[in-house]
C-alpha cells in the first residue's frame, strides 16, 4: 500500500507533481494506464510492451516497483521534494532506498 505521497516541484519550470511512495494500487488495477496519465511515456510504453510479451504477468512486478521508478524519473528530470503528505522525508527515503533532494524553502 502506498505509504504516503511526496509533492515534487521543478524549480526551473515551476511544474508540480505528486508521487505516491510504496505499492501502486493504480498499476495493480489499471496496468500501464497510470503511467500514461502521469505523463510518464517511457515507462508507460515499456510496461505496455512487457504486458504484451508476458501476457500481463509483468504487472505482478510493476505494481511493486512503478512508484519508485516514477520518483526516480522525476528526480532525474530536475524535480525536488517540496512537501510530504504524512510522515517524514527521511523515512520515505529509506523505504525508497535512495536520497530524495529537497527544494530550498523560499
């Protein structure tokens, strides 16, 4: 189950995105569509291709790892954590297994 959600902001563009941390229920129920709706075209297309090749069995893996992949993609695109819905950022980072860059306070 998703532990919490992190609000990310790209300081250059001002874009804001919300990313859940933990199990992806949306991927569990809707497959690759959540990735496409989030604008994550790369992983959406990869998931679609793997769903076709494995007859949907790859979904059993993606439901556990997709939120982590999405957060890594946001960080690589220049997004930094602005806030967290509940809990603290250090605990969320430990659940993800990597450091989460935090935006500077204004």
